[in-house]
C-alpha cells in the first residue's frame, strides 16, 4: 500500500487515546463513539486527479488536433458558400447591392467568428470545455449560484475570488447574482436554453445539409423524383449516425480530407473568378459599403441580414466542440485555413456575379471554372453530408456537461479516445437525434421549407454567449466594467440586428426549432428541480456514527436512544456497503441496515467510487482507506478512470488485499499522553513511531481474515421516492414526471456484475 494513499484516524476520549478498530473487549468501558466533530478526519482529502484537468498540446499533437477539427467543426460553416447569396437576394442584384452584401459577409464572418468567438469566447472555457453551459459551469465555480450533487461537490474545483481582490463594480455584480434568486434562475434558464438551441439545431442541421446535398444532384440529373431525394437522404442520415460510435478522432481524421478539398476548391475558384472577372469587388473590405447597403435598402436590407447570417451558421460549433479538441487547435485551423478559404470563396463569387448577376440563385455551381462541374458536384455532396458532424458532436459535448451538473439523467456516456479525454459519444442521444432528423427530413422534404427554420437557433445562441461571456469577464477575468460594457454594446448590437431579422422567419418555419428547444429546456429544468428535491430528502437522513451507535459499559454496541436503543448483534463475515456520497457521514444503506436488523457484520467496509475524467487512475491516487469511528469499520474510496471497470465479481478480493496491506503497514499506536499524537498526522508518523510491520494489531488483522473466510455480503440500497401529500397539483405532476424518468433511467443492480448469492438489497423510502 502506497503511503500517500493511506490515512490514519486516531480519536480521543476522556481516558486517553483509543484505538479505532480494536476488539470491543479491550476498549475502555462506557466509551461513546466520537462525535461528528471529533471524527471529521474521516473525510478523505480530495486528490488532484479528481478535478478535471485541461489538456494542453503542442507540436505534432496540436497539428493533428487542428487537422481533425477541420473535419468535425467546419463542415457546417464551410458549406455556407452554397447558399448565402441565394438566401440574401431575391432578384438579380445591382453592383452597389452586390458590394454591400459582400462587405456585410466579410465583416460578419470577421467580427462574429474571428474576433468574437476565436479571439474572445474561446478564452472562456471551463477547464477545456466549451459551449453556453460550460460558461454557466465556469460561473458556478467563481460564484455561489448553484447547488451541486452532494456526492460530487468535493470534486469541483472552486476558485471564487476573494472579495478584496475584486473591484467595486465587479464585486457588486457578483453579490447581486449570488444574493438574487431571480438572477440565479435567469442564469440557469439562459444556460439551459443555449444548450437546447444547439441540440435543436443538431436535429435540423443534418436534415438541411444532407437533403440539400442530394437535391444538388438534380443539377446533372433533373429527372430525380422528390421521393427519391427524401429516401436517399434518410438512408445517408441513418448511415451517418451508425458510424458515430467510431469516435470523434476517427471521424475527424476521415472527414478532414473531404472538408480540406472542399475549402481548397472554394479558395481556388475564388482566386480564379477574381482574376478572370472583376477584382474591383475587393473594395468591399471597406465597411462603408455595408453601411451604405443597409441605408439604401432600409427594411429590405434589414431583412436581407437573415441571408447574411447564413455565412456564419455553425459558428457555435467552434465553441461547443472545444472539449473534443483544444483552444489552440481551433484557433489554428480557423485563422490559418478555414477563414481565408471562405473569404476567397465569397469574394470570388461576387466577382463572377458582377459580370453575370443572374447566377445569384445558384452561386457556387454557376461560378465554377470550366471543366470542374462534376468534381465540384461530388465534393460538394460529400462536404454537405459531413457538415452534419459539427452539430452532432456538439450535441454529445453539451449533453455531457448538462449531465455533469445534474440537469439530465446520467445515461451511458462513452469516451472514445484515451489520448484526447474530452471526446465522448452518447448512444441514446445518437439514436434519438437520428430518429429526429429522419422525421424532419421526411416531413419538410425540401431545403426551402427547412431554410426558414435555419439560422434562428444560431443567432440566439450567439446572443446568449455574448451575455454570459460579459458576466464571465466581470466575475472571472475581473475586467474593468467600462471595457466590458463597450464590448457588450458592440457585439450585442451585431447579435441584435441579425436576431431581429432572423425572427421574421418564425411564422415561416423557425417556430419548429424554438418549440423543440423549449421542450428540451423544460425537461432539463424539470429534472434539476427533481434532483434538488431528492438531495434535500436524502440530506435529512445523513447522520454521523455517534448519532447512530453508542457503546455499552461492557464494550457491546447498541443504537442510540434516538433510534430505540436496541442492542446490536454481531454477525460473522464482511459487509461491503455501497456508499454513493463518500462523505464522513454514515452511508444511508448502512444506517437503514442497522435500524432494520439491529445487527452488524464483523467487518464493515463503506465502499465509495469516484470517477475521474482521465482514462486510468494512477497507482498512488487510486485508493484511500480510512478507519471510521465504528470498530472494525473502514471507508475505502476507489478512484477510477473512464476506461477502467471497478465493480466486478472479484471486487471483494481487491478490497481485502488493499485492507490487509493497510492494517499491516499502518497499525495504530497506543500512547498515554494525548498531546503526543496529532489527529491530522500523515501515515508516515504512525509508521515511524510503531515501525513498519511491527506491533501489528493482531486482533484487527485476525478479525479481517476470519470475516473474509466466513462470508462476504454486498449490501446495496434501493431507494424509492414518494411525493409528500402536502404538495399542490402542479408540483405533484412535475415530481411524478421526474420520478418516472428517474425510474426508467437509473442503473440496475443486475448491471453491476455482483454475484447474486452474495447480494443484499435494503429498501427504504424518502419523501420529496
């Protein structure tokens, strides 16, 4: 047993130092168990591995991530040249209007993507995770705005700035958020809404991109029927979702060549058109032409912004997919490759349109150089199919964050890479997305109808991101309020004009994504409300050892008077009690067992598992073993990575081996003067004073060996929730829905791989 993994607990009573775990017959008479305050050294210290660690990469690994990110992130925003001009104009554009539209596209992509997202928003990651909910999670670590799952609260790295370290304005903002229930609710709703909008877009984007790709085949085969287009689109969508279990790294490496060739085609076609047709469109880099376009066209120019925003649809994927890659890899791939390729594509198309304005309705294919129509058609179809990957990956990343903060049931999540820890795949979400996209494709049947719903989610998410990053800048980054206000006004104005234009599409089809996002938000908030109620009910039953058990004058144990004072009978064997909280309190399943049977095993193990965000736990941080205030009762914490399996048929043997080593290497000592012993002393102190493998408490070791040889019993709690009658109809309905979801999503004991003949389930009821 490694010394860093061991903890020794020594407690005092009025007669001096007492050995925890010794035979009751050798203990002083009439010794009460330590109070909770005396036994606070039982709480295991949190090791660094339990905190999520941001991965940083350089050199070849960074280049590989940047390469993979091209295949995953830029498929959506990279296919925008197919339809931006056709979405902006409704007739042959004049030269001034063309210059104005190009200027708007250039500055929209530059400001909204390159400046806002790549240079600012990506800095607001939560230990490497991105997305609107990562912003909410980041704020919750720097301000007291959220109640956390009791079993995970010790694993959260809180970094709240000291009050004196904040400027007056920043301090006022944090105090207002922390002390206002309304502000907390608004932040919660905004964070959840951002996730819901991206996931709603995750249903719409695959349908839009794949359907558009197959419809593109009508350019060379006009006889293809609408039914064939829909059928082929649905088949491709099913295939796309079937390959998701391969993981982000493999899919990114596979899709990256397609996106690279596609963007290279766009850039080279842009240079060709610019050289062959009209290089004067380069003056659109002046923002004057963007302003002139809006002033001249007034309302129609404002409505046209709904088409301009299609140039940066998919921008939210840059931030949402951050956890699957890294900040530097996304910045590198965008600024050095995707950004210049897209600018050249839009400029080249404008150069062609200045000579042939009638090409506005199919701006990509009609501006392709001679002899390149068929290669362009093939690569555009492939790129449009790959475009779906950005939002599918975003949905997985965001849902994993939502589950972490208990806004959704903890369904199965698979880490698809041991090298890149943030790349995940969620089977249930994958199949639900597949069903949703197939239904949407079949119902809408063409991209024109889908196009009305496209883009609204994107601009709503960017506006929410602007608001939340502004709060992060004040509370986390501690920037001057004037700087934050100026930035908020600038980016908020951009978001606002695009948002108001996009909202005009709500009656034409955008209502679908808004309704879908509202349903998802309601589910997230409902689940969180139910979890808050559950935690409150479970917290009422947590007690310390001294509140549950006391010792008689003859050394025997009995329940305290609060629980009837019954004498406890010792049974032979080892009892392994699964403890989901891992705190210094008595596990609920143990207290229920003791109260129901008035008996306790000869040796008791309170077993707690802590999942890490790395593939495997290191040997020196894997185990923590503690003696508790109850004789022959130990608390064992096992930390495990996402690629490790802990609960297996030989779990008891593993625990026995570790416990044997602990007792041999770290025996407790008896001293006459309490001042000679430090209750917080590290394990080395015990080893030094008693000598390793010397003065081993044979009674403690013998008890363990005898108990293990007799029998082993796994004791698991089966908690049932019951709604209090006092709740009104609305609360009862909400909690009933929560309990139904909980019952159908909770892990089953059968899946734990515990031998049935050694399993005991203790049922108990909690009122919420």
